[in-house]
C-alpha cells in the first residue's frame, strides 16, 4: 500500500487552513458521548459501515451483556450500511444503538444531522492504478445515501473520461469510494484491483459489492467477464478478511451460547497449476465444525490423512448444510466423509 502514501491528491495540495484536520497519532481513551442529541449534533459525522465489523460488535455486545453496543445504522443498498460517529477530541466514537436510544432519536434523524455537517467538505479525488478514488468517510457515505448525484462533478479532470458513461462504484473500506464506468471495462478491472489493494491493509472493511447508477439510485452490478481475474483475487481477499477477522469473536460468542463448535480457519493461496488464488478451510474429523463458504475444503482424518476437495463436491453429497443466524455465512457438517479420504 505504499502507493497510497506516496500520492499527492487534491486535498494535499490545498492550503493548510483548508485541509481536513489530522487525527492525533497517540491512542487515547475516547471521551464520553454527549448526553443529549442537541449537544451531539455539531459533532456528528456520517460514515459507511460494513457487515463484518457490525456483526463483531453485535456479538461482543451480547457476550459482555451490552446488547446496544453495536453501531446504530441504516441500510443503504445491498450489504452497505451507513452510521454516524462523534468527532470527539480524543477519537471518533461510533454512535451505538444504546446512545441513540438514550437520545430518543431515530437513526434517520441522526444521519441527517451527520450528513448536513459534512455535505460541503472539499472533494478529495485522485486516480490510482486506473481507478478514480473519491477519498473520505463523508464522500463514501454521502454517495451511498444520496445516490449518483453525490459523485464528484463530471467537469473535474479525473472524472472527464467518464462523461456520458454510467458510473459503477465499490466502497471496500470506510474511506475509499472507487469509481469506474460500465462502458469502460478497463476501469471496472481497475476498481476490482484497487479494492483488493485497499483491503490488504485496511482496518475497517465495508464491502466488495459493486453498485451501478440507475437514474438517481444505486443498484447491485454484475462484474463483467473481463474483470474475472481481478475479481477472483478480490473475492479471495474478502474471504480471508470476513472469515478470519470474525473468527475469534465468533468462537467466543458461540462459547457464550454454550455451543462447542470448531470455527474453521480460512487460508488463501495460489494454485500451482495456473497461479490463480483459491480459498481453503479444514474440516477435522471427530469435532463439530463450522465450515466457511470457500473454494476447497481439506478433510483431515483422525489419523492425520488429508484430502482437499472442492466445496461443491461436498454440497452435492449433502454433507454440509447452512448454519443459521451468523454472519459471515457458515455451514455445519452432517457427517464426516471418511470414505472420500480412503478413496483418494
């Protein structure tokens, strides 16, 4: 991700007085949220929220007896959500469900106030590896909430090549809205490639779902065939992030509920025959396993013998069934297929 730190975008070229304030480098204990919504209004900022961190916060709240600890969010489109943070002196503090309840204000009203506070922030736009990047939490969140009209105007130099074309966006983390154009396959490949690059180092993933402009709203978009190699690598990166990031929290949550399940670890690697990336997880004999939706499952017999099989082969034999009520989605084994290892 060194390229992200080398580039000079539009915001960096502004006079210091016009730049966004820098976050303090030291980590401090966050200040307490204001007691009333009126006090909080000037401090609110809007941001995109992904299902991965949202699921973690919900589970941890349940484990620690604080069911309102999760972010207060509103669904935007597909798996994208939007929430708010309080810009406090020591940290940005997410507005939780319990804080919203204490204020007695619905999330829609909170987001409206948060959006109003950032609506006029300067656009931070630049090109990176063929993709247009609209940088900033506010830019990403407003684009989700307000639709295509909240994209940077077409007369900006970075956007000129998209004049008259249909915008496609991906928001891989909470500070980067990547823009391509449906009629320009190379730009779609670029946003898939750059989304994978962003996810390789982000701490706040959001989604890899592409959205396309449909009049004044966003709708889910299907990646074109030209983007298949880049999308394949992006999808494997996403498998690694969504499953491995939540694995420890999910395990603790299951133990809290009295469920003794082994949550399989996800691995990603290149296939020797063609170099394409694949995701893998292990299914261990003698234990009740939760298996993620990956490309291949490594069956591990009690004596240590192993066989790697495509997930589809196990699904066809009805050896796995969905495990309800968790995100990311998992399956649970119905019977360990010892005979498949013996036949290998």
